[in-house]
């Protein structure tokens, strides 16, 4: 999950997808990062922490880090929270950029619409609630898409 600063949107996305995938019995390894390093090492923004906590998710132990080209060798799927983030990811990853692994997060909910999760960084608390709602719906769609239904799972077993 990648945004610009790794302190507002992508920490929410990391926390929400971790929570939902864990509850769905999936053993995914989920991380977040930012395309800039202004906040490297910092915990998520207090309002992101607050909104997550209001929804029963603790993101206080996360620390911001910068997105790197090597994330393409570590991760199977990389979501950009917005189009400007995606362009920065291309610049940072250079030859390592793998278009097959990347999508805008909101395309999981509204395929092909190329919608951004608006950056709440400069605004009031309401923006953080809005970001949470959008990210949560997209994460629901991801977990539903990749979950193995009960009956299929018993067939595999
Ligand atoms: P985020 O919000 O990308 O959702 O973490 C931002 C936070 C900080 C900055 C930009 C966006 N910044 O440039 O410091």
C-alpha cells in the first residue's frame, strides 16, 4: 500500500487490509510505504491513528518508510492510493517497475475508474474519515476477490 508520505492514507490501508485478511483466515504479509521520505521513521498521523482506533484498528506501531524498487521483488501486489503516487513509483522503481503487479487501490472497487483516495493531509478530520471509508470498501473487495470460498477450500483439502 503506497501513498506519498506514508503517514495518512497508506498506514490506514495497511491496518485495514491486515485486519480484514487476518479475519478472513488469509496469511498475507502486508506493508505500506511512501514515495517521499519527509516522514520516514514517524508513526502515522494522529488523525489517522484516531480514525483507525475509532474503527477498532491499532496502527500506532507502524513507522513510515520510503517505497523502493526492491518492493517489486518482495511483493506480489502493490497498490497506489492515487495517480500521482503511481507516477512517483514508476520514477523510483525505474527498470524494476512491473505494471502487472501494480494498480490503483480504488480500481478494486470501481474497476477502470482510476479514482484517487483524496489526500487528507492538509485538511480537517473529516477527510480522514472519508479516506477510511473509501479504503475500507476497497479492502473488502480485495479480500472477497482473493478469498477461497469454504466449499472450494474443502475440495482442495
Ligand atoms: P499521505 O499524506 O500521502 O496520505 O501520507 C501526505 C503526508 C505528508 C505529505 C504528503 C502527503 N508531505 O509531503 O509531507
